[in-house]
C-alpha cells in the first residue's frame, strides 16, 4: 500500500516559526520604537541647546 498518496498533504517544515521573526542573514529590520524615541530626544536636546545659545 502506498501511504504517501493517502491523507492530508504535508505541511511546511518550518511552520512552527513565527512569521515576524527575522531569519539569520536577513536584511536588518526598520529601527525600533526605542531607537526612534532616542533619536527624537537627541534632536530635542540639540534644539534646546541651540535655543539657549542664541
């Protein structure tokens, strides 16, 4: 009997991985919220210093 022809088709081998997790060697993701916030804070501090000086 040919068991390969019976039953449901096989699922993908890595179906247990989350889809939003980047793989090894994948391009880097967009900046995270913490990095965006840090950049915004740095710009705000620089603007405040510039306003104090002149």
